[in-house]
């Protein structure tokens, strides 16, 4: 079973903005040691990471360009789009009769 989170949001760390997942708002104290611009919110119901990221796209956090980039990055990670590869149809192999007919036509063309 996937872990459920009651709190989610974004924060700025050394490498840039990241989506954060937590079980309660006490996570702010831990993040405050290394991160800045911490924006966490309690969720309406416990959610998995993919569901939480999808929910964040519906909040006011998504209107901020820096937060939006972090949320979109997390969305690509936790809600990947399945890529369907379409194979080209296999070419029909020539029959032995077709090969013999080509060879015969070639020799007749050279003889002419």
C-alpha cells in the first residue's frame, strides 16, 4: 500500500524549489533548518504522492511561476505519461516465385 500524506506544498532548497510531502505540519520545523520560502498546507484528505501532486495543481500555489515549475516537475515524476511505441508493419517477404521471376526478367533484359 502506498504511503498517505496529510500535508503537502513546496519549499526552496539549495537546488531550487521542490514539492514536499509530510504527515503533519511539524515538518516545517525540519525544513526550516535548510529550506526557505516554505509553503505547506493541510490536505482535505490523506493522499498518495501522485494524488497530492495532482491536487497541488488545483491550488493557489500553482499560480506562482516558481512553484508551478516545481509542481510540474513532480507531476512528471509521480504521474508519468505512458509512451506508446508504434512499430512499423513488417514488410512482406518475397516468395520464391517472385525471386525467380525477377531473376528471369533480369537475365532476359541483359540478353536483349
